[in-house]
C-alpha cells in the first residue's frame, strides 16, 4: 500500500495532535497528584527538608521539561524553501524542487526539505532539525529525569499518602493488581500504574538519550549515521575512504551542539531554560575537520594511503602536503543531476540495483 503525500501529511498531523494531547494530559496529572496528594502528606508529617528539596527540584524539572518541549514543538527546524537565496548553488530536491544545502534532507511525512534533518518526531508534531535539535535532546534528558523521579519518589510517597506506608512493591503490579485496586480505589489504582508507566518510559528515554548522545558525539544525525555507513561501504569498494567532515572530536561536537564553551554558559544555557540559537545558519558549513580523518588502510601486508571522499557541497582545508588529486567529493544518488554526454562524470558510489537510496530515506 503506497500512501499519497497528502495522506501522509494528514496522518502525521493527526498522530502529532494525539501525542501532544497525551503528553500534556499525563504530565499535568502527575503535577496535580504531587501538589494535591503527595505534598500535603509530606507537610503533615513535618518532613520540611523533603518539602524544600522536592519543591525546588520538582519545579526546576517541570519548567525545563515544558520549556524544551514547547520550544521543540513550535520552533521551525529550518526549512530549505525559506533559504533559497543562500542555497541556489546546491542541487535541487527531486521531490519538492527546492535547492538542498549540505545535510539537508526531505521529510516524507511533512513533504519538506529540512536543514540538518535528524528525524520526524510525532510526539512533537514536527521535524527535528538544525534549529530545534538541541531542544529535542534536552527535553528527552529532562523528561527521563522526571520520569525516574516520579517512578521512584512519587511512587513511594503516593502510597504513603493514601495508605500511611509503602505497602506494594513494583512486582505487586503484576501479581496483586486486584489487591491494589481494592486497597487504593480506582483513582489510586490508575495513579499507581501511571507512576509505573513513568518509570518504564524513563528507562526507554535513557536508551534513546544514549543513542542520540553517541551520534552527537560523532557529529552525525540519525539519517547521516545510516547514509554514512552506506557511503563508507561503497567508497571502500571503489578505492576511496569516506570521511565525515562534521566530526570535530567528541568534546568539540558537544560544544557545538549545545552552543556552550564554558561552564558558566553550560549552567545558563543548559541547566536553565535558554532560547539561544545554534551556531551558524544551517546552510553553509565552515571549518571542516578532515585532517584528523586522513587514514591509512592496510591491504594485505602492504600499507597504502587511499584517496578520500567527502559529502557534496563542502570545501575542506587539506594539508598542503596532501595531493589535490587524492581527494574528491561524492555525489549521493538522490542528488545526481543529468550530465551532458561530453562531460566526464566524477566519482559516484554505485547505488544498489534492488533498492534505491531514496527508498532507504523514506524508510
């Protein structure tokens, strides 16, 4: 079954509104339970140190969760069609007919080309790209902390508020659901399992954070990770070494991603809500780092240096000793333009016969 562009866009919009509603409903309910049930119980027991800590920590978490979520949701990731005056020299997208700068890819759900495209996120009803990638990642981090906080402290204090002590353990949610329902009532029963769901979501988010953090540390997006693996394989087979010019090393990649360079900036811009924009404009990419990627590959017992290939649309600064004929730009299959018959083509990786790269991107 092949869906039309309009069908995909309507489906993405509908899923997005559902996900946004679920997010605000569940988080608002958890906050309501904290203020309506848990906090009065803690105050009644005169545990003032616990009250002060959780008031500061809980509100700090809530503010950061909502701020980063709303910013990731409402901030445009950066659309290529809005920057055509700066991107006229780049290849044209075959799907939307706009010029595509480096790292720009077409979202099949939104039917738009997005700058530094990472993925389409239904929970945000938005694409994650150049201008909102940081908001998305920080939201995941704060949400994971919030889910773990609710699934541990909230889970325990909710039982103490209703039953005067923690009666049920996590395993009882499987083996004693009817006892929990009888003891806590329907509202308490629902809240009990919402806290458990929060703990589960927290662990899932930690896995997602580690996955994205690994890619951020390597200077790639989710889509680039897949495409670069494909490039590297094709280039190696044809005698080239593919290098990622956007990889500046683990620490520098994180500094560029978060837009911070000092500890003070980290506190102001990461630990506190900040609307600062990423470095650059998402169209032109300066300061490519290829010198650290010039590799030696072994072929049998002989050590040889292969020429390197890098993504289109960039002009890396190579060492003066590196021969000009030992490097060239690759042209991805989806960005290839028809060439006149009398022009000799440059190096291009061969596309698989059974599956096009456009199909890979759509998947």
